[in-house]
């Protein structure tokens, strides 16, 4: 199996005075996709992430792989077609993580059933051969049968359509593994602290700091790609200090509750809330995700926090459509993510009306910046970015191979009721690892399915370095049940300390850091069981 031992990867990266074809800054969806695309074309590729892969926006999505019904309503047919095409490719290339999900729009007005049936039929037709399923109108009784907790007053029927649902952080980890399999060098906890330049102000590489050793290095490159999402302006300011901001972050939050509030297999879609947004209630890992919001934020952050008005909005909207509505006490976890939207000009429209199309910008120095877009279109964004890098750096040209490239873990036989499905083709190796130590088969918490061997696997094969890496992104405990995640932290820290040869002091500090972080995912403080 491919080595993911961090010390070996670092040693290899710094061992020679190498000039990389492409250095990619940012280990979210776009950066990881670019690394896969570049490496699969044979380019010498280095990806650097300041924290963990998908630590920011890319682990905090609504968990949908979709064309964007809202963009269709805005008339952006091209964006919808592109996204629907990419949705179909993702189902083929990452079948262990992407699921065909049925969505029901309840019909409370005499005209809405016909209106949404026609609109969503067009949405489905735009997918062509990569359609996920036909749209159909269903009766009031069938809506009640499928969504048992739905508000029945004035209910006339419903419309069923199909879209994709996935695990965002797990796809990010698999993309990192895929990039490495294609020959890329991929490092987390490597922060770019400046750009290296020649006398004529052209970028020649990056200056980085290894967050674990605090050692600094300079890596040389023919091209440097800024794929840092809401942090793109930080890198752009290294290039040209004091420049006008390119992006202004918009915050979206999600609330996670128990599946008992909507126990069926269908998701709920509310096409127009009080503020004009779309609201989803989506089954995910045996829980229910409610979201999202769109709130303009002045400052970006690695750990954005849900605002009280956002929480109130989601709970209030859910109460309008569910006869047994979730309350404050029912929230298992709440998480916030930031979208990198184009900076708003004076007098312009609200954030929700700004196009989610991606933008590629090449600075005078040669710095390539990619921003915008969404998870569904990450592959196309990556292809466009590497095409641009080849032109800017005069690199050896070859066409993108990622349309047909299977992502690490991809398998066609998937049991989505088995929580180990997220490992895909690695599942057998993980179960084999569990044979090494009978204790590793034990569950980490009674309320969640995760086992100790998944911690060991995350460290050995998925580059996990901290308790947060495991509980937030290798297994999704922090997002699914933050209180359970807090309880799990000491056991996870002890297992990781054994694997990473860390001290009891490291264990204690890791637990302390994680418990502090987890409080921001909860609506009231919680301390671990002792």
C-alpha cells in the first residue's frame, strides 16, 4: 500500500533541489482536485495545506452533489448543465461515497405541483444520459406515507425528483490518496507564509513552515496555484500587498438532528423560505442535516461559528413543515462553513444571487488563483486550472484524464446501511487490520458506529495527525453528535499517541483542544464523561 508516513513524505519533498511543475496551495475540494488532475497528466505536483485536508469549507457542505435547482430558477442553464454532468461522473468515479437520493417538495398551493414538476423535469432533461431518475408528482397520501412527520394542513401532494448525496470530507481524503497514487506529493500542516520571486517580480515558488516541526523551507516551482477558498486574498496579498479583496465570505450553517424527525429514506426540499433560500432536510449517516443559511460575514476563519439568528431561522423554518418540530434541545451538532463569493460591489444584490461559477485569475507575477464554484464541479474547476497552469508555465501539454479516473476507494457494490461503506475498496483491508488487536474492534461510543480500528487506519493510511482530524473528518462524529465526540476524545487520543509515539502530555493537550473546539458545535456547554 502507498506510504502516507508524514516523515517520509517530508524527507522526499525536501531532499532535492527540485523545481515542481505545479505547487498547489490549499487542500480543499479545488486544490485536491487540481493535484489529482495535474499528477494524472504527468506533472510534478506538490500540494500544501496549512491545516488538515477539507478543514474549512470543504467539510461543511450540505452533503449534496447536485446541479443546483436554485441556479435553474435564476436562469443559469449552463452552470446547471455542467454541474449535472459532473454529478454523473462523481457517481461513476466515487460510487462508495455518492448516493442517488430522492427529494420530495411538498405542495401546499394549487399551482406549485405543476410548476415544480415542469421545472424539475427540465432539470432532469438537462442531465441527459447521466440522469438520476425521472420526476413525478405524488398524491397527498403518498407524501404522508414517505414523510410521516410532514405538516398535513393544506397539503395537496408533492413532487419527487432525484439528486446526489455524499460525504464531503471523506471524498477529500480519497482525492488526496488518489493524487498520491498518481505521483503527487501531498502534505497537510504545511503553511505557505510567503511567495518566492525572481528579480523581475515573477513567482518562482513558495516559502513554507512545517506546523509540526516549525522548520521553514522554500520550494521552487514553474507555476503556483492559489486554491485556498475564502483565504485566497491572504495569498494574493503576499503577491501584491494592499490589493482590493477578491472574495467576501458568506456563511452557511447546518443543524444535525436525530433521524426520528424524518425517519424515511427521502430528503425534504423547501424551494422558497422566508428569506428566499432553499432549505433541505437530508438523511446523512443515520442522522438528519437541516440547512442552509446565507449570511454575509466580514472576516474569514478556520472555525466559523453559527450565529443565533441562523440557528433560530433553521429551527423556525423546520417547525413550519414538520408536525413534530426539532427544538433547541434536539440539536446534536451545528456546523458553519464559509463560501468564497465574489466581493460585492456597492449597491449590488444579496449574496444568494451571486453566481457560484468559478473564476480563474492570473496575476502579473504569474500567480494562478481559482475561486468560486462548489463541490459538485470540483473536477471541472481542477481541469480548467491545470489547463491554465500549462499555458502560464509552458509545461508539457496533455489532456485531462480525470473524467474516467476512478477515485481511491471507488467500488460498485455499496451497502449504504453499513457505516464502513465510506472506505469503499479499502474496507477489506481495514477489517484485516482489526485482526491485529481484538480491542480495535470495539466501538468508540454507544451512540455511533465507529470502532477503534478506524482511528488506527486514519493515522496509518489517511494522514490524520490530531484528534480533530479523526473525529471531524476521518469519522464524522463531531458533525453527527458533538457530545458523543467529546466523550470519544480521550480514547482516540490514547490510540493516536500509541501510533504516533506521542507523550501523555500530547494526549492531554489534544483532548483539551478538541473539547474546546467541540463546544462551538453545541448549543450549550458539555464536558466529557469521566
